[in-house]
C-alpha cells in the first residue's frame, strides 16, 4: 500500500505531538512493508508565488514540500480570512497525485492545505483519511480557545465572529514558513517571562463576521470531502460532532501513541506517598500552567518536605519554591520522573489527546488530568478532575489501577486495518 501523509513537517522547523506522532507512524508503517511519503506546507517563495513542489529525503522519509502553501496560523490567529481561501490550481495537484498514485491520503491537519488538493484526490478516487489532532477547520484557532476562554462549551458566541480582534497579519504568520523560524522561536521562548492570568471576560460579540463565516464554510467544504475520520479521543469526537455534520463520514475512535513511551502493555499504578508533583508542557494559559502554579503553592504549604516542579519549556520563568527543569530529552525525562510522584496536566482547552500524559504513565508515574483532555479515556475516575480544587492527595495515594498502552506497532496495525 502506498500512503501519502499530510502533516506540518519535520523538527526543528515544526514541533509538538502531532509532528512526532506522524513521523513515528510513518516509520512503523514502512517497517510493516508499506510505502510512505510525507507532504507538508513548506517555504514561501516571494519571487515565484505559484504552487509547486520540492522533494527529497529527511530522516529516511521521502517528502514533498508544498511550496507557497496557504498561510499557517502557528504564531498567532487569523486576521485576514481571504488569505486562507486563495484558490489553488487543481490541475497541479491532479498531476502530482497521478504521478505518486497513492492508495490513501492520511491528513493530520488542514493548515496550509488547499481545498483543490482534496477535490483533486476525490476526483481521482483516492481515499481520504483524517485524524483529529486539533480543531482547525471547525475553528479558526486550532485549540478552539481565545484569550483564556474556551468556546467549545459556549452556545451563545461563535469563535468565528470573535477571532479577528486577536488576529495577526498574514505577513507575521508567514514568518513560521521562513528558514530562520526555529531560531526565532527559540529566542522568543528564552525571553518569555511569567505573566498573570488573562482576564477571560472579554466583550464577545454575536455580530456576524461575514468574511470569517465564509472561511468557516470553506473549511466545512473541505471536511465534507473526507471519507474516514479517526478521532484520537472521545473528547475530540464530541467536539467535532457538536460543530459539524458528521453523518457522511466513517468514524472510529483510535487513541494515538508514541515511540517515546518507556513501557507498553499493562502498566500498573500502585499506591504511593505523594511528596513531589510536576507540571509538564508549555508554560501557557491554555495548558493550565497558572492553575498548576496556584495548586503547587498550596500543596507545598500543606505538605511537609514536599517538592514541586515545572518542565517542558524554554521559557525563562522563575517562581518561588518551584524548580524549573526546562526542556528535556527522553533520557532526562525518565530520570526526572523517578523523583516525581504525581504529574498534573490541567489543560483548559478541549485537548484532543495529550501524548505527554501517556509518556508519563509509561514510566508508572501517576497523572491527574482535567476532564477536557482526551487522555482521560485511558484513566479511572480517580485520576480525572474538572478543576484542580478537586484533587484529593490521600485518595490518589491509595489508588491502585492498571492502564493499557499500545506500542506504535500495535497502533499501526489498527490504522492500516482502517485504511
């Protein structure tokens, strides 16, 4: 079988769970005898603005770089919706797909992708499979989250009518498609300071933004061209089913996994004293960083000889009594978790899964997650809370349970069977 994946690209230009998951899956598919290619939104050419392709190999994977893709809202929100609906040349995409002749196209995000690409695939009768790593397409913001506010549970205000005020110019967004972007991203993060939690009582409007509603329709047309949708959790399933008609799709819930998990199979979490806690992830509002800091300070004040850590970000943040371990590699991650009794993941957006939680569990470390995280599918009720005020340390200490984690080989077989 020949499989063309569409994702955001390779590290270091792109980072995050989606990027690493796709590369892990592709390498395992290749190990299992499949032929794989990766297409991704690439660099911008300001001298030649037509869509064209560059190909080559990275990490032993054959890639196709989509030059002059649609813009990527990776470093801000959309401000100029018309720039995200530019018409592509369907003939160019048909020519490419006829040359590659894939049996299936597995799409992992709509960012940067032209609608005409999907139309060309449909006309050539190529199966289109989509995994719900984010909400881009049913939302102009991949997290469905603006200024400390989650629009998923709001039945009054539409995020499409409210995103413009938080938008960045397309010129700024295009920086993420320049060759120097990884360096720029690192410099910005290193200089980042801790900020107070934002005021979430913004003046949301019901006034229709017609340009953004046209963009909403554009993405819904793209989504309606899909054949199979793989929800990576029941959280993502519920959100998609709330905001778009899904009757035309064949759907499945398939939890993602990673090659960075320490152990797989049945993982036993035993009763243990909790003297140390940790937050892992970007030090950002939507990830619940502020909520963790407040909880950690209460924890330290009530638990003698206890410790609290933060890790996973380059940001230069110093908080009294909390140890900032910064970014880590796999070796450091495993070493750090040997000294941590409980990982707290207090995401505030409806996170479609949360691979870092799975990686922590694979070391037999207990985790607590909010109920809006997809990884809650894998956990007993005693490790899921609505907010951090519900955490009962004694109950968590006494909890014993078993968690099943698929390795990438097992996960890959499930995906191939669904193609």
